[in-house]
C-alpha cells in the first residue's frame, strides 16, 4: 500500500520536476541573484579583513581605537590586488568624499615603512591630518558589513549618515525618486490613453460578428508581430516635424506650424500607448464576449436609456477586464526603455534608462539591481491591489 | 370593439432578400394571453423584437393602446420582456435586479423597497433578495426575471420561450404559475413558444406561425379541434390526415369518399364543397378499436401493423389497405397483436375537413 503511494508520489514529482526546474532556473534564480546583488557589499570587508574584527565593538562616537588604526595599516600593507584596492577606494569614497586621495597616500606611506615600523607604531595622523577626523573612520566602519541597504536606500534617494541614521539625499545628489515618480506618471498616462482607446475599441469588436470582428482584432494584434524597435522607429518617422502626422494636420488646416510631437512627453505617450494597446484591448474583449448579448436589450426593455444601461450594466461587468488590462499595460509601461530613449527628450527618461546606465554605463550592479527591486516591489504591490479588487463579489457573480 | 392593446398592421420584415415576416396583422386585446406558436425560424422572435423595439419592421405599423409606437426606442415602450436565458444582471443582487426598472423610472427609494418586496413575494422568493443570480437555480432565476418584468406594471409582458431551459416538471409548474399571475393581475401577455402543449395549456388565443405568416389564430379549442390548414393540423398535436373527395354536402354534414373506396360522414367545414379534394383530420384518441363499429358512425376495417405500450395508452398503428392510421387506444381494452383484424370506428363529429 504505502509502497505504491510512495511510488505514485515520486512519479508525480517526476512529472512536475521539469516545470519546477524551469521555474527555478528562469524565474527564481535570476530574482535571487538580483536581490543579492542589490544588498551585497563585500568590497570593504574583503579588502580590510582584520579591520572587521578590530572595529566590531567600536561605538562610532569615541575616537578610533589603537587596534583599529593598527588593523588598517596591516590591511593596507596586505592588499596585493590593484583591482581590489581600486574597488576599495571607490567604495569608501562613495561613503565619504576624500578617500580618493587619502587612501592611496596612506597606502604609499605605510608601504614605505613596512620594514621599519610595526603596524601599531604607525602614526596615521602624521601621514594625513584627515585620519583625526572621525568621519573617515565612521565611513570605514559603516561599510564593513558584507550586506548593505545603501543601494536600496539610494534607489529612493535616501542614505545613511556617519552615525547610521537614514537621511534624504540632496536634490542635486540623486534624482531617482523624481525619475521613479515620472515613470509612474508616464505609465499612468499611457494606461489612461490605452483605456480611453481600448475600452470602446474592445466594445466595438465584441459587438461585431464575422469578418468585421476578425479585422478589428487583427488590427490590434498585428503590431504584436512586429519588433518593438521597428514600431518605435516608425513613430519616430511619423511624429517628426515634417512627418506624416504633422503634414496631415497642416494640410487639413488644423495647425499652421508643425506641432512638437517628438522628443517630448506627448510623443512618448503616443508611441507607448500604441505599442501597449493590445494588452488593454484583449483582456477587456475577452471579458466582454462572456457577457450575455441579451443584457443590454434587457436593460432597455426595463426602461434604461442606452447611456444609463451602459453605466449600470455593461461598464461594471467589463471592469474585471479593464482592471487586468490596466494592470498589464501599467506593469509593462514602467519597464519601458527603448521607446522613451528614442522618442522622449531628456526630461522623459524613465527608470529603466537609469538602470541601464548603472548596469552598462558605470558597472554599478548593486544600484541597477536595487532599482530593479524597487520596480518589482511596485509591481507586486499593484498586483496585490488587483487581486484584492478582483476577489470581490462582482467577480464571483 | 374597444381599441386593442396592441395592433400589428401589415408588418413585413426582411433581412436582405430573406422575408422573415410577411404582411402580418394581429390585434391583441387588453388582458389577453396570446401565444405565438410555430416551428423554429418561423419569425416569432422577430415579431416580438419588433414589438419590443429591438428590431424595426421593414413595413407596416405597431400600435399600443391606439398610439403608434414604431418610432419609440425600446426604453420608452413600457413593455416587460422575459428573455429565454433570463438576462438577469449578474453583478446585482436579486433585489437590485428587480429594483432596476423602478430606479430607471425615478420611483422613490422607500416605494422601491416596498414594491421589490411585493414582487419577490409574488414569485415566492422573498428569502432570496440578497443573493446573486449565479447563486440561484434555473427555475428561481426564471421567477426573478418574471418578477423584474412585472414589477413596473408594464402595459404588456413579452416572453420569448421563457421556460425552454427548464426541465419538464418545473416547466409545467411554471406554466400554471404564470397563468395564475396573468389572471390575478389582468396582464396582457405575448408568449412565444414552439411547444404546442405549452401554448394549449396557457393561452386565451394561439397564433400559429409558419414562414412569417399566421396560419391560424383562435382559442386552443378551435385550433385543436378545427385546424384550418394541414400545417396547423400536423403541428398541433398528432393527427391522422386521410385523403378523399367530397361526395355530398347536406346541412352541416358531408360525405367523403376515401381513396380506398369507403365513404365516411364528416363535419362540413368551410372546405367541404362537392367534389373538392380534401383531407379529413381525425385525432388518434378519437378512434375506437373493436370487433365492430358499435354506435359510431364511421368504420374502417383494418389490420394491426404494430402496437406499442406507452404507459397511459397503447399506440396502435393500423392499415386499412389504402391508408395508415395511428390510434391511441385505452390500454385496459384488449391487446392488439400484430396482424389482428380490427374495426376502427369514429364519430362524424370528430372528423374535420381541411382543404388539400
Ligand atoms: N439578424 C438577423 N439577420 C438575418 N436573419 C435573421 C436575423 N434574425 C433572424 N433571422 C432569420 O429570421 C428567421 C426567423 O427568425 P426568428 O424570428 O428568430 O424565428 P423563431 O423565433 O420563430 O424561431 C430565421 O430564418 C432567422 O434565420
Ligand atoms: Mg425564437
């Protein structure tokens, strides 16, 4: 009996194993890696191993202990790897300006006295006055932990000061929050535009039959078969000052001079809304076709003006599709990179371009990962709101 | 005659080249229960939709209480429609569904609550007011749809095969319930069905539809006993149609010579004129089987072809050499083995002549 059930269970597990493996490999593992990257900060603890123990019980208020000073000298003398030293300088300098000059100078000095002076006997303050400033020691102590919330905080324009308290970064130091808010704002605009076009469009498609319906659906689906880059590039052409759109507006006499449609917010919203429209139309359409065709006639026979019937019957019933469509469009929009980069101006760049900058421009994987995590958190939060909204009675009925 | 509640005058409806309703005229009196009965595709729904305002007629006019309503949109026609699939609003509770037509008419809140409660009690579903339609059985949904169509006291109630989706027992119960409501509230009802027994059970009058025209209109008794055409005779219940030629017509009786040579006496309808080719309709339950004709006026010597037990009756298939017959025989009388010789006899009053 139990033999059989055990074998059955193993069999069942074997059946789902490939799927589980797939999920683990392509979803869980990259997420964990990104998460780890965003909080790991091993440079300083790796470069200054003895410092980790020496500074363990320092309270960060009193002057640095003799043991810490000796440990610093030992560790500086111990660094062979130039790359590691470079990383250390960069990391410490990002916590406290001044290390870029202080550390190489100190290293040269302590290296020179390697044979003559024991680590405990080196007078760091004589090498450079700055070592008497506790801020530098606080910076070192603050970066010794192999984990840091520095990137995550920086992703939302926060940081820790010398004593470890969380403070806001100055406006000139970081613009992540502004760009994040802009990302959400542009995404919301795109979602609204998609909704304004997609809802009537889906209703039209659902009301049609036969080839008319196929044509309408085909028209929204067709762009999905074209590369994102191509679609963006075609908007680039269409929206130019002497592009098709402006030419048409002028020849119709609607405008005298070309409208500024590209390298600004308008162009970005137009292009993104076009690209994301299918993700609004399809969920709404799929909900609409499940609504019995007799409901609107029923409402009319009960005395409802078509507008009232729409507001009281069709709209509430299509809300589930509207919610999923809006969620899909919004979530896809906050990750957009190519379209704002090509069609937007400097003031329209979204958070993805910042991520791309950190990832490919400055090799700061920690920051790139942290910003990614912030986006992920925002998406999950939205998804939870959606789940909560769609679990109410309307969905059940 | 008083102004009819509804008047269809020469209604025509075409979809492209397809003529679905063809010059149809019909008056419906206030308080009348009329059934539109006919096979699928005969145009019943189309006529109902023209009445409700969801379709516009290609030609002709529709009047309600003497006022032409062709130009009125559906929401201003004051007609309660019960759809076949109930068409309850899935996102509203039962109470909200029933309140809907009252809200559309701007009835005060307190009065709405009162009338919704009364409507729910009327269909015996007072306890269900806070449920959603998906939580109700088919029969309960049907009652709610009915309550919703009645609560605003429309001039006419239209029902398009409202009982089609229910099982037999529930359907028969609902037929009686709707009939009772009709009588108690004095409703004017236009009821579409393709089920002839349903139409016979419920209606004051039946309009038999065929290919976009009304073949015959009359009380259930008239339609059943005196079908005007072959189509009606065959569509309403089961019947035997025997071909023959009218020999003589005397007062209200006539003599018909059947193809097999025998003569029978029949009621002379309008179709009975001397030497006219006719069909004689005799209902299977009106034919008696026995060793002789007894007191019944007409007799045909026949052979039993087949005999099937049906619970409440025996269904016997006969052949008199020229025609086949179906007979519903009382099962308490003798069994009729295959090949047995038997006399099929029936009264002249039970024979109805139809033009062939
Ligand atoms: N919208 C339409 N377009 C074309 N033909 C239609 C349409 N609606 C109904 N018909 C046709 O009209 C005829 C009558 O339909 P209907 O009134 O629904 O019949 P019934 O209700 O008696 O079954 C059918 O042949 C049907 O195919
Ligand atoms: Mg129909």
